[in-house]
C-alpha cells in the first residue's frame, strides 16, 4: 500500500488498526509486511473489519486413514461427533510438542517418497498423480493433522469471527476448542466457518484441522494439505457478505460508468437501518468518484442488496501494456457509525469475442497467445509462495504469452491477482462440470470471488467431459451445461461462458456455450465456422508438443524426447497449431498445453518418469527450445534463437540438425567462421541446416531489410570447473513469505556454461532465510524436492530460498556432492532481506 493510498483510505473514514495481537510474537513481521505488500488482503485491514493471515505457527503430523490408534484415536469408536467439545486433539491443552512446525501454504505430498514395488517399478495406479503414496491404499500417508493456537482478545466479544480457507486438498474437518465446526470436500473452492460461538475471548483457543487426501479431484498431481492460505476475519454483526461486492465498469466516450452492487448481512439480534458510502480511488490513491446508497432496514438474521452507480472521467483503461487498477471502498453506516468496510480491486476495460474477427480488448483486435497451467512447481509441489505465482507469470510473459487458462480448476487468488497486476488475461475454469449442488456451489464461489478481476475474459465450466458429449449422456450434458451457463450469466452478465471440448462441438454440452473452445482436432474448427458462422471460436487446449529440456535425440531407454519436433499422437507442434490459429482472423487464438511442465501424467513414458514433458518450460521454469518459437512469433521485439548446443564429443563429421527460431527476414549460419549459407525465414516457421559436427563455434546472424540485427553463438565448452549461483532478485522482503529463485550452473575455465553438466550438488543456506525446495527440470528424477541437494540436469538446477521474519543477510553456498566427479570450485551468493520492500 502506498502512503498516498493509505492517506486516502484514512481520509475516507477507514482506520488501519494493528493486527499483531492475533499472531504469535514471532509473526509480527508477517503482519506488518502483509499490510505493506498486499493491501487488498492485508493483516492490517479495514476497521472495523480485520482480515488476518493465519499462515504461521502451525504444527503438523501425519495421521492415518484406517487405524485410529495411529490417527490420535480419532474415530476409535463411533462417538466422536456425539457431543460438542469432546475432540481432545482440538483442545488447547493437547500436547503437540512432538509435531513439527510448518508454515502455510504446505503440501505434504511433495515431501513423500515415490512409490515403488519390490521390482523397483512405480505404482501404475498413481501414475497420473506423480507416484506419490496417496489414496485409500496408502492410509499411513494420506491423512494429515494441523494445529494452531489462537489468541482472541476479550475486546473481540460481540464481533463475528470467521476462519477462511482459500483451499485445501481435500476432505477437511475443522475443530475449535474441542468442538466440531464443519467439513469441506473440495480441493479448490474456498470455504469458511463462523467460530464466534466457540471461542474463549481473552483466553486460550486451539484450531485443529484434519485433512484427508485419500481422494483427489483431478487426474494430475494435486498435492495434499493446507496448500493455500488461511485467514481469520473479524467483523461487526452488521457486515458485507463474502464476495458480494461487485463493480461493473463500462467504458464510454471520455468516461466510464460504474454499476455498484453489494449485499449487507445482519447477524445481530436486532434490526438495523444501514446506508452505504462508496469511494473510488485510482492507482495513485486519488479519489476519482463517490456514490451513496440510501438506508434500508435489515431485519435480524437478514440481508439487503444495495445498488448504486458512479462515473469516472477520463479513465485509465486496463490493458496488457498498462494494467491500471482502481479500488472501490464501500462502508456500511448505521446510526452515524461505520460498522463495516470492504475494498475491491477492479479495472476498466472492454472485452468481446467476434465470430468473424476474433477477440477484442478495448476495441483493439488481439490474438490470445495463451498457455494452460496446473498449480505446481519444482521443490514446493502445490504449495506455491505468492511470489512464485508472479515469477511463473514473468517466465510466461517472457515468451510473449498474454493469457493463461486455469487448468482444470478454480485458481488460487494470488494467481488471479498477479494476472490483474501484470496485464495477463485469464480463462477461469471450474473443476467439476455438474449442475449438482456441490458443482453449482463451486461454480458460484469461483464467479463471485473473481468477477471483479479485469484479467478474466471468460468462465470455463469444464474440460473434456467426453461422457457428456457422447450419445448416452448427450442430452443430460446439454441440460447440465445450460444450468451452469445460466448461473454464470446471473452472477456475471459481462463475460462469456465456455468449455474445453475435445470433439466437434456440434451437440450436447456445446450448444449453450457463448464461445466455442476446441481441444486439439485441427480438422474441426474450419468446417464448424462454415456451418455456424455466428459462433466465436478459440483453441481451448492445443499443441501437446513434448520435449525434454536440453535433449536433441529421442531415447526411449533414457525416457527423453528430442527438442526439435516431439509431439504426441493427438497433438501438433507449435508451428502447426499456431500456423492455424495465428493465421485466421476468425480464430481468436488459443491456449497451448502447457506453459510449465507439471507433476503427474508422465508422457510419453511411464516410470521412472513422474512429470509431464508437455511444458514450453520445464518444472523449474527453465525454457525449452520451443519457448523461443513463441518468443519469435508472439513477441514484438526482434528475436533469434539457435540450437542445439555444440558439445558433441565422438560425433565429429556426423551431421547435426541445427535449427533457428526467429522473426527476422533472413538467417545466415556460420561454422567456425565459415558461412553455410543464408535462408529466408518463413512466417510462423523455422529454418534448419544439417551441419557436420566439428568442435568450435556455430553462429547464427539475423538480418532485417539487409541489416544485421541479432547474432547468437553456441560454443564447444571445456569440462566444468566452477559453480555459479544467480538469483532473480538479490533483495527480498523479510516477511517470512517472500522467496528468491536461484539458478545454479557449471562453468568451464573460460566462464562458459556447460550445457551437458549433470553433476551432483549440495547446498547450504544460512542467516535470515531457509531453503524450501529444489529442482532441476528432469522429468525422470527421483531425488527429493526438499533435501539440500540436487544434481544438475543438462546444465541447470534451481533453489527456492525463503526469508524469515527478520531483516538481515541470507548466504547460499553450492558445492559438489562429496565423492561425486571432479572437484569443483564452490559458489556462494548473498541476499538481503528487508522490511522496506512494499
């Protein structure tokens, strides 16, 4: 929060109280930094409302899915829910000192060993989830318990106290002070429980959460545990409903109109007359509009909906280049006092799909250059720190990606906020395609929570529901889709509704959709467009090209794929799919499968492969060569990429295929200074040569209009001699949450990175930080994600280092694992942690 924004909020009658009383003393830095870095969901929140991070101070232990004696006697008989207050594990005096300390987000699945049988083979039933021991056949590792002390001051008596979960994987039971509070059976939708009646105000309180990951929601790696944030919300009995505040902005000539809608709930015992005050702030914190709504009588245990409007003159539009965000602050006023205040971020922009001309943002034609992505990353599994969401978007934007699809579930709020902040469009997808009560509730939560986000350009109600597309369930599929589309329209009439369909889209669930998404099947879009010329079309899931970073020969024995043109049977190469979707105006663009590699669905190989190879970048975010195809044809700047590397000992005189991705006019290739000729660069394609290998240097020269614009070289390196560490940022926040992404590689005597290095390394982190995960992008690696060691894979490895709650210095050391290969010169790097980062 900027000082200007803070002053504007206070000037609007919104105090900013301290929230440190709730958190343990060690987490005061967490509280302060949260208020500084994320004003929309800060620990120092709007008075009289507080929304407090509940991520630190947890204790964790594995339970058991079938043996109650190993599950802290939970379920030993059948009386656990017979009386309120009898759950011993949830009482303040329960001894959890043997449990280990964890901070949220936390994914215990990534800490588990891979499942292997006596023959050293992986459990085939766990293939799609990455071979981690989760499920009813693995009760000893499928249940986890979390406990946390909760200090509630006596002054909170009379307020409503709610515990909010952004998501947990998967079946959750929540207890407070020995009392059962509620349950949730969904891995992605947020849920919340009112604790008001169960708390000891001014005394000791305890939360216990049992998470059972025996069942999953998807067919990909999903993690286990409290892998998203947990919050404590404190409000007056007269307060805004959760995610009920909506700002619908319509830009016009010289101004934008704002439709302002919200719901106020009265959890008190007496009726109240309440009016609303709205304040609209721009990104600098300046007030640009105000509005009011007259008082309404709200009965005890009742609610009322308020509508108002405002006008913003000369608005700054949200766009990919300038993602301008506004803030709406709304207050509930009763009897002259502010009883509650809510704040939402929104953008002013227009977005539409046209059946003939594709997609338009702010009435400017724009191709959707998108990727599909799951939520997991090397080292941390599904429990991504907030900064890592930003890092991943930075990687994708680096190749010209302007849109992401949340495959195949409601995304974490931090991913959506990063898209809003960074100017990346988002197709937001729900997990369960069903009009049953749980499916509709999940859909409603997703739309309500994110409908103010300018990055979201559409709602997706499902993915590849092949049974609902077939004759047996086709009629039911249409009815299910219609109910979901209608619900989306009722909650958000401003955005189209779609689904990712792996067929011809001519019947069943496709009929009610506003825009038509094709998964694969390049033969379907054109005849569909001719038959249904009024229906907009985009590629909801495309390509499925496969490659192993740094590999240039497919080798089934090693489970690696060539980086030239690997693709699965149902897929297409980047050149093939973008040559189609990028060439026709009536195709709005599409989403490639996938931006990042992800755990589970190892393709095209089985064990020991445990992650996919679909990514344009690997599990760490290290680019594969395909990355540079997209950078050339999705980006605006001149681009040139030459591959492969030029270390091929023993292959002298044998032909090596040399490719160049570029958006320049002409490419010349040189080997050891001798020209091998010039080639014109065909649009949306590449150029290549067959070059007899000779050690030395290959060089590509790119020209535009006859002038040299770019050069790129690949040199034959010597053996690796010294390690190198580099960080994406050398200064991070001392808040216990911020992370730095470190890359380690190996240099030869001349300081050149060795692209084929696979040396085993160890790491040491000391000072004001800790190592929370490691990776190297190898889809076949069985190394631990959390141990302080990792081998390089084709020259690279990654460390994720997190700050503690105090300012200071973090020292990271990398050195060769003892007894492994030649002696290497270690590397050391220092990072600074500070409270000054906003």
